[in-house]
């Protein structure tokens, strides 16, 4: 750890634990929010205060207006009372009854008006006041006011006193009217008239206190309203003063708080600005260091002798590539890996992006090899998921040129194949005696059945002749199978694997071994499985032959027991197979054991090494078990050794079982009547016996057969009349012109011609080569008549339909 980092950690560890400090940016934001909040709250507070003040002011204005209306009503009451008083005394001075009645009605109307005003003061309501105008055409103006009595009816006392007075006034007006009528009636009687007048004067004098009391109550209403108006105006002024003081104080307090918070915000912003300046300086320094680091990284990546690039997992776009990529592929417009590296129109079939994604972006690295058509080179690609910019997942690819290594491996495989082939020949040499023994037995059977058939014909014993001939055919088929096994074992060919049931292969091999091994060696077989494996039959045959031959050599002339067992096993743990790649699952277990002298412990560790042998010099190459080990490993299996010196040795092979049977199983069915026809067939073979037998078989079925002993004469005849033949049957191995070359010339002349090629053995021409050439059917010798007739009829029918 650098010194600065150690010092920093120690200082942090010595510091006492405390509450983490708030980040300056967060503090500025919190204070800015607080400032905005206080400003908003202050504004709302001032607004609410102002609205409340306006509300109170409105209430006071309404109360003041109410009092003004009450004052106006009081003024009108005073005027009306004075008018009633004046009209009352004036009514007493009038002599005309008509004038008296008019005056009386005026007084009563005024009383009614006063009553309505008192009702408004008591209950509230609208009142209309009329004012005279000194304008031409306008005598007066009317204006309506609304009055609302105060709660509690505290102003109703004068009203209560005025109401009975108004009743008294009304009665006095009626009384005065009666007295005035009496005065008019007693006008002829002076004495009576004088007494009535005296009564009227006394009555008028007693009425003066009534009007005085009414005026006093009216004045009370007026003065109380005036005093209330003054109080309201004073209250309004007092409240206004209080509001101004409160508004000023609130505004001042809010302004001080806002200024204080503004100062704190400005101070924090200044601190943040200083920190930002420091960070910018540090960022610039980091940027310079990053550029230097990138330069070093680019130099390092570009100096690596491998293709390095990064591609997007979804779009396959190339995000980065080192100089080696541009040196090999050049500057191109394509931006996707499949177009740039492979000249394809879409994602590669062998792209492993799905596998990378299935691994959930783990640390797994996928390694695989492929041949690049653009470079013409083999590449080993190592691919994994990495995190690219902004958390983006991408694929990192490092591809190294392994062409030289591949060439070396191919050369190694070629040499190894040659060694394997040499070992096969060695094994065949070992089994030569047994093979010769089998062939002699087969030839003895052929001669015997042929002689028996000849005698039966001479005696005209048809059924016995048919039986001898059928046995002769079966013996001939056995000879053909023996030849096929020898060719299969000795053939050097490409390794192709297919579903294989190993049990029948073991039985055929043991038959061959039985005729080879001496009689003092007992063969015990225990085959308890018909499971299927994915394997190459030739190589498995080689493994069995090799292990059994080694067992025979281990027992030698003393003899012993050769045990071959086949069963199924379940493997759950790899600990029993050290240094071998084997996975848990179901396996076919093949054991080959002997009762020989065994293998020493020090030799067991290197028993599978190439050229190591325990045999005497000149009796072994040391390649057998090395080849077996290589074959088993290539099949995904394992091999173990269990040997005790003086007691024997057992080799156990494990091969993985597959869950399906072979895709196609040939089943030969007996035909009651084989098909025939009338078409023309060209038959070519350099063996006269084959021409005679096959020609007679075809002719018996109605075909027109033309035979040729070599390819040159057949080609000349076909060139002269290419439409004269419906089908061609030719041998493969012939002098001058072989069957494949003849077929090529015939198909060049007539591409739709059906051709059957037959071969006893040919090292460089097989069924796949025949298909590529366009030959319709490939058949192995000896040719079985039923198979040949079925093939001929099938090809002719197919040619007729097309």
C-alpha cells in the first residue's frame, strides 16, 4: 500500500466517530429551499394580515355606514317631529274645516312615516330619503339606504319610548280635530265659543311636553349614532395603526431572515465554488494522467501479436479494435464483426453470444477455434463479457493466429494415423494364422457343398440340390463378412462416429479371436448390455482386438482365461479417474481381463506412453495401448488398469451412453418373387465369372443384357448408341479405364443415366465418392442377387418417372 494511503487510513481510524458532515451542495440546496419557504410563508403571512385588515376595515366601514344611516334617520325623525308639532299648532289656527282636515291628514302621514323609520331602526331594512334640488326641472332626488340594527337591540330604547308618544300624538290630533269642529259649531254662541277656544288653548299647552319628549328621544337616536360613528372611526384609526406596526414588524423580520439565509447561501456557494475549482484542477490532472494511461494502454494493446476487439452483444457493432486488426483486415466501411471479419450478410452461425449471455456475464471465458476465410488462417478466439462505457455490456475477443500450431497438430495426427495403421498391420499379422484357418474352413465348406450339389443334380434330387446351394450361399456370405471385417480393421479412413451397439461387434470379434487363439486359452464372455454409444466402429474394433491380443500375449503358451464383460455403470464422481476428463452420467463399461503374469507397479504408471512395451524386443512396438488410450479419450471416455503381478490384468473402458438407437437399421426381407423387366442393361466387369453369373441372373428376370470385359469397349459402344441402354452395372477396379472414370464419361454423355458401381475393395473410392460423382448406387462384392435385382428395379422405375 502506498505511504499516502496508509497515512490517510490511519488518520481516519484515529478520528473519533461523529455524525457525517452534510455535503455543501446539499446544504446550499436545503438553505435555498428554506429561504424560498420563508419568503413564501412571509408573503402569505403579509397577504393574510392585509386581507384580515381589509376585512376588519370593511366591517368597520359597514358599521360606520350603518351609523350614518341611523344618524340620517335621527335627523329625519327630528325634522318630522318638528313638522308634526308645527302642523299641530297650525291646525288649531285654521278656521276652514277643509284646511283643518288637510292639515290633519298631513300630520297623520308624518306619524306613519315616523313609525316606518322606527321600524327600520328596530328591525332593519331599507329607507328612502329625498333631498330638494335647486336645478331646473328637478325638485328633489331620492336615495335609498339599508340599515341593520346592532346585535342585542341596544339602540331600541328611544324607539320604545317614541312609539307610545306617536299614539298619543295621533289621539291628540283626533281630539284637536273634534275640538275644532266644536269651535266651528259654537261660532253663533259667543260664550260657548269662548269656552271651546279656552279648552283648545289649554289642550295645546298640555301638548307641548309631548313634542318635547319626542324631540329628546329623536335627539338621543341622532347623538347615539353620532357617538357610535366617532367611536368606529377612532377604532378604525387605531386598528390601522396596529396593522401598520404589525406589517412593518413582520416585513422587517422576514427581510432579516431572508438576508441572513441569503448570506449563508452565498457563503456556501462560494465554498462550493472553491471546491469546484479544486476538483476541476484535480479533474484536469486526472485527465492528463488518464490520457497518459490510455496512451500506455494503447501502446501495450497494439504491441500484442493478437487480434483484440470489443463488440456490442446486441448490435454486433465493433466498439474497439487494436492496431493488429487494422493491419490484417485494413480500414473497411463495415462496422459489425460478422461483416468486417467474415464478409457475411448477417450474424455468424458459430457466434457464441447466446452462450455468453446464458452465463449471466460471469467470469467464464469461452475458447474456441475457427478458420477465417479472409485471412486464410486458423484463429483461437478467447471471448468473455466485460462492462463497457455507461454500464454497457460488451464482448471482449482476443484471437491469436494458431495456423502453425494447427499445421503441427495435423502433422502429428497424420503421423499418429500412420502409427495406428502400422499397429493394425501388426495385429493382422498376429491374426494371420487364424484368418487363414477361417478361410480354409470356409473354402472346405464351399467345395463340399458344391460337390454335394453336383451329385444331387446327377441323381435329379431337386430339393437336396436346392438345400446344398442355399448352404453354399450362406458359406459364401460368411466369407464376404470375414473379408469385410479384415478390410474394416485395416482400412485407414476418416473417423466418423454414429450410434453403435457394441454387443454384436464384440460377438463377431470373439468369433475371429476363437479361431486365432490357441486351444489352451479359454474365452469367457458376459455381455449384459445392448446400450448405444456414439462411436466409430473401426476404432472400437481396433480397441477390442488390441486389448485381446495383449491379453493373449500376457498369458503366452501357458494358456489361461480371457474374460470379456459388458455392462452399464453410473459415474457420479471423477475422483476414481485421476488426470482424465470424464463427466457424471451413464456409461457403457467394457472389461477385458486375463490370467497372465500381470504388470509391475512401476510399469503401470507409463503403460499408456507411446513406444513403451513390456514385451520382449522385437515382439511389440509399444504403440498398442497408447493408440487405445487416444481412441477412448477422443470418444469422451476413460480407461483404467487393475493389475496384480502373478495374477493377471484387467483393462476397463468407460464410453458414454446415448439415448437413441441408430438412425437407420437395414433389415433384409425375403422376397417370394424378385422383380424383373424388359429394359436394356450394360454389364461391365473384367472377371468373366461375374459377367456370366450376373448376366444370367438378370436375363432370367427378362432384362436384355449386353456384357463388356473392359471399360474402353463399353465406352465406345455407349458413345455410338447412348439411348440404347437403360441402366449400367460396372465394376470399380478394371485395367485401363476404372469404373469411376467410365461412369464420369458416361454421365457426361447422358447425365440422367442410372449407374450401379460394384467393388470388392478400393482404398480411395467409397460410397460418398460415388454420390458426389453422380452414381446412383454403390454396392460391395460379393453381390447378392436379390439386392442387385431390387436395386436395378428401383433405379429403372425412378428413371421412368423422372
